[in-house]
C-alpha cells in the first residue's frame, strides 16, 4: 500500500504559491471573504458570544484577532476556536462534498498568519493546501451510508474537519514534510468522537471550533516536538476505521497537484442547511420576478421531499432544527426578515407566527435522502429542485433549478462576494473598514503583513 500520510504531507509542505492557478487563488479569496463575513454576521448569537468569551477569559496572548470583537486578541489556537465556532453558527459558510472546511482552514490560516506577520501569498497557499488534503482524506473515508448510518453511527463531518485546521496551521508554522506527516497523524489521533445525532442544542456549532483548535494544536505540538508517528491514515488500524466501514484509498491522492478540489466548494447564498439553498433560490426567483408578497401566496410546494427537519417542533425551535427546516426558512423569507442572525434569534425561533406560516409549505414528488444527495454533488452537479408558488387568485408559478447561487457552476463573482462581505459586516465593523477589508482580500497577494488587514476586523 502507498504511504498516503507521507504523500499528502509532502504535497502540503511543498506546495508553493507560484504553483496555484489563477482561478484557485481567486476561489481562496472568495472563501476568505465569505467565511469571515458570515462569522461576523453571527456576532450577537449566543454560541459566537460564548466562544469569544471563553477564548478571551484564557488571557492566552495577543497574537490573533477574534473577528468582530472589539480589541480582543488571543493566542492563535484560541482564535481558531472562537472564529471556527462563529463560522458555523448561522450555517452560512462553505459546503464541500464532505462538510465545512472553511470553518477550520480560514481561522487557522489567519490566526497563525497574524502571529508570524505573514504575507498574503503564504496565507492563500496554506488555505489551498488545507482544502486539498482535507477533501481527499474526507472523501476516502466516506461510509456506505445505507449500512453504516443504519447502525446508528454518526456521519463524521466535524470529525474529519480537524485536518483542515491541522494542515493550515502546519503550513503557516513552516512544518517540513516529515513534521506535516506527524501533524496529520496527530490530528487523526485526536479527531473528535462521532455522535449518532446532531443534537437538539447548539453544541454542533461549538464542535467546529473545538475541532479547529484541536487541529491547530496538532500542528503546535508537532513543531514543539514529540515522538513522531507518521502513518496515521494507513493500515487496518488507521484513522478510517474509526469513522467509516470502508476506505476508498484511491481518493487519498487522486489527481493530487493536478485537480484543485477547492474549486468544487459551494458558498452558501442563504443562512441555512445546504439542501435548503436551491429551494430558497427558487422561491426568491419567483417572488422577485413576479413581484409577489406574502399576501399573494396561498401555499408553496417543493420537490423532492427532503428528509430534513420539518416545522413540527416545539417552540422555541432549536438552532439546528431551525437552520435545517425548509418550512421555517421559507417563513422567515416570506415575512421579510433580512437573511442574517434575525432568522435565528431566540425571538424568531419562538415565534408562533413563523411556526404557523411554515404550514403553507407542502412537498411533492420523490423522497430524497440528503446523504445520497451529496453523491449527486460529488458528480459535479446538484439535486434538481422544483418550487411551485400557488397564489390566492389561482395563479401558479414554477421554478426548476439545479445549481443554487454559490455552486461551483453558478459561483459568486469577486464583485458579488465583496458586496456580500460588506452587507454582512458593515454594521459590526463599520462600512469603511468592511470596504477596505474586501478590497484588501481581492489583492491579498500584495499584502505584506496580514495584521494590516485583520486590524480592520475589530468590532465597533
């Protein structure tokens, strides 16, 4: 068998900015803007506030910024925890085929970039290395859904996320190939335990920050020195055995250095689960095109039938339930709530009006398993979605689409991503700072010291 840990480590440690195609560099910049935007947009949500408070209370050092927190600087690993948690709170960041790599890769690259006063090219390279290694490991260990999950085993989205922050931090800390192999192995050793359920609370969002910090600390421990083991991905007792019932070894180094899977990342248009993105786009397209308001609409029909949370939950809805509930998200949209933390405030999740309005949503067509829907995503497309709006006067409008806004085949332009960033962050860091940061990321390769940019992210 190939030494896959070593192969991936050699790639990550050796990757140079000059080897990156222009479209890969631009995608990394878009992911930076998007991730930091949605993290700051969650500034008033309790998980974001609590994670930042925990990091600040440790008084761990002034090296890295907690995004959107006025004057708060902490150690890099604590910043990864706070910012990694914030990145997922609104479920609005990226979605690769296997999860949310940005919640680990972006906080780690930025935190350690600030510590070493790194230039923009180094930060971009670390992000790309993290995505390419993370995605291949995560794809290799995807379980057979029908048997593995049927046994009550959890899908390892947060578990394998540790590799995104581990590689990003390791790259920023200058680990050589042997050290990077040890860092990846260390991360595999301390990947978080899987749970069979997402849970009814918000611990899932904190878990992204916890995994991010664990990955970052894997890199720090490796740099400090330990008795290395460097084959954590391999063999009958390797990492895969604890997260899956199979390993597709071919994925570990598939087209490594030739195909950049960072370009297959979906950046979410809406603050909601990935399978709510296309239905929301369909509803928005119809309402915008036909100039419809809530007063015009009798019901909304959606196909396929998706096995995610319905609106039938006791009030207040849990944060996870609300983000996964297509009917609830439709109700937020139709009542004119700005896509933001306003969708998921405790007041909104306790609203009888929103809960009752959710009842206008009906499903039709085939039943779709959300995990099998990922397989369609893997194939370079997206599950087809149809939205029908039935008006009170009898008119019916329909929209069928595959690639929601932000999908690799329907991506944000850089101008759109900058606009997205400013719209999400201006109220927290000021419009001028938001515009300057967006411009700076667009030209990140020219940045000599990342701290010049991150200084703009302090809250008002």
